[in-house]
C-alpha cells in the first residue's frame, strides 16, 4: 500500500488479521492516530466491532 491516499485506505475492506494490520499501518502513516486506534478503525472497515472482536472471531475460525 505504498503511496496510498487516505481515501484509498478508507475504502478498503480487510477480511483477514493480516489485512487489518496492513490497513492499520497505512492509516497510522497517513494520520496522527495511535496504532491501537488504527487497528480498531481497520477492523470496523472489515465488519468487526473492533480489533479485539476481529481477533477473537478469527481465532475461533482456525482449526
């Protein structure tokens, strides 16, 4: 996601933990937000309540 704009990053819909982390990292670079806040924002973009919810739900799906 090198050289992505904030609008491009906000339009993403991450569906994996790695995807959420990647979006959060990009958001962190583009905004003055803390990394934990960016993880929550990215998780919400992926349809989760927050980072903890994404982590819990994705961890339960692993065999």
